C-alpha cells in the first residue's frame, strides 16, 4: 500500500467521525462507522504488529465516539457491566472448545493443506505469538466485533428489528473480507482457482460466520462470546498453521535429502 493509500485511509477515517457528528440521524452514524472501517482497512493493508494494533485501538476509540454521539448505551453495544461475568464465562468455554477442535483438525494429515498459508510459513515462534496474543485480539477482533456486532447491530435492531439487523451486519461483514480474500488468494496453497472463486467463497463464508457471531451476541447479550469465538478461530488457526508449516517443511527437506 503506497502513501496515497495511507492518506486516503486516514481521510476516510476522519470523514467517518465527522459524518457521525454532522450528518443527522441513523444514516450519519452508519455512514460514519462504514467510512471509519474502510479507512482503517486501507491504513493497515499489509501492516502488522504495534502499528496495526495502534490503528485498531485508535479507530475503535473513534467508533466509541460515534456510538456516544448516537446515544447508544453500553448494554446496547454488548459490553454492559451486568453481562461481564456470564459473557466472560461463555467466552472462556468457547476458546477451550474451538481451540481443541481446530487443534485436533491440525493433527489430521489430510487437512494440513488447509493450514498451509505462506503468510505464516516463515514466521518464527515470537512472531506467531505476537499475532495470536496482540494483532488478532487487540487488532482484528476488537475493531470488527465492536463495529459489526456492536454499533451496526445495535442501530440495525433499532431501525429494522433483529432479523434484518443480523442480515445487514452479516452482509457487510462478508464484504469487509474482500481485500483479505485477495491477499489470501496469493498466499494460500489451497487457493489455486480463479481469484473470483476465492473472493466469492470467502465473502460467503465470512457472511455466514457473521450470522453466527451476531446470533451469539444477541443470545448471550454480550460482545465477549462472539469476540472469543472470533479470536479462537483465527488465533488457533495461526498456531496450527505455524506447526503444520514447520512439519511440511521438515518433510520436504527430508525428501530432498533422500
């Protein structure tokens, strides 16, 4: 991403906050969130580590300002104090279960190809730990869950009711993954078909995942369980991918020596 892309991203982020404050009503709030998220995505294209997390936290603060301007309560956003205990307990259970399932899947040789991602192929243990413990929870999960299952879902429920709010946020969540899908197509050994196939399947899968995240958020009343599911799926996938790629590399080196 060149300098023009970064400047464009920063401009969209600022425009999002201004839209929420100066464009009246629900439309202003939704436009503000969408512009801020687009700005964040362009700002952080191919960015990792501390700069990525700083950008995510900064954008999340901007989203909090938008929610405050719109008059949304912490309960509507899924982080009301009364939901902390049950939300965190469900989050813990989800992390354990999802982590175990993906971990077991990573131990099945015929499934190794699905974890063979070049983006983690050359990562060492320290870099992998940083991605799992910093980039994903305080970058990806924080901003995506607060935006899609926090503000946008709350506004959608106010305007159209629960069903259409879930549909609305899930469609946006799927479309949000177009750029990541393009990156995955270039980096993943299983993404060997046409790029449109990769993008279409990714948008469909993440859109359906968005339905699950939204329903979990509504059912639990808390943003913690969907955040935990999001982190567990992404984070465990990175960890398993790290070990699978090391295993595949070792096998390749052994075959070369034979």
